[in-house]
């Protein structure tokens, strides 16, 4: 060890011994705030850590309470800025929020195949571009009318492994007289 480093170490040790034990201890408060994101099933996370010196004459629990009381309003302020309460209202009724993949023009581009008897058309549920329609039909659990068509889900016969293929069907809405 070189003499300069040894001198620095001696100085630090001498100061520590002369000063005695430090009159402060440390506390650490950590937390996480989760708020809904802009897309369903997405969450935004805020993680924070606060370190404070704890005077020898104070209880740790009292100091933690003080830190939490100071942080509380800041966390609530952040939560108000990041939460999206309008999203819950938008999901409460079907098709309230405009979805480009559910417009009649878009749905017409999905490559519908006619039924042999001519009573409507079908596509596989996993057809590219059909996810929004499949989600909407799954969410409502009943047929959905968009423009001049009624859309519904159907299932194919089981294959050799017992799996059934999911289909999306559409049929023209017949005007009631």
C-alpha cells in the first residue's frame, strides 16, 4: 500500500474514532404506485425510494409515518395526472369508442367466403385484421350489428385431436316490416 493511501485511511479511522458512533441511523421508505395505462391491461408503474437520517432520539415508526405523510399528497397528485377514468366509461357499452377495425369499410376487406346455401358469409376468427371483431363478439357474448350486417361467432366440428375451429359469421340484416 502506498504511503498516501495509508495516510488517508488513518485519517478516516482517526476521525471516526474521535467522533464516536454516529448519532443518526438511516430509514428507507419504498413504494410503488400502479395506474391504468392508455390501453386496456396496460399499467404504469411509479417506484420510489426515500432515505432519511433517523435521529437517535426518534422512533423508526414515527419517522416512517412522517415520510409517508409528506409523500402521500405527491403520490396522489401523480395518480390523478396519470389515471384514465374515462376509459372505464368507454368500455361500459358496446361500440361506444370508435374502432377503425369495426367500420363497415374495413370489415368488407377481410375476405369473407359465402356459405354454400347463400345465407351469409364466414371467415376464420384468426384471420389477420379480424381481432377487433372477435374481441367485440367475445366481450358482448351475443351477435353484434354493424351497418347492414349481423355478426356472430360459431364453432366448427372437432378435428382428430378434439379441437374446434372458431369462425366469425355475418349475415345481412333483414329489414323488419
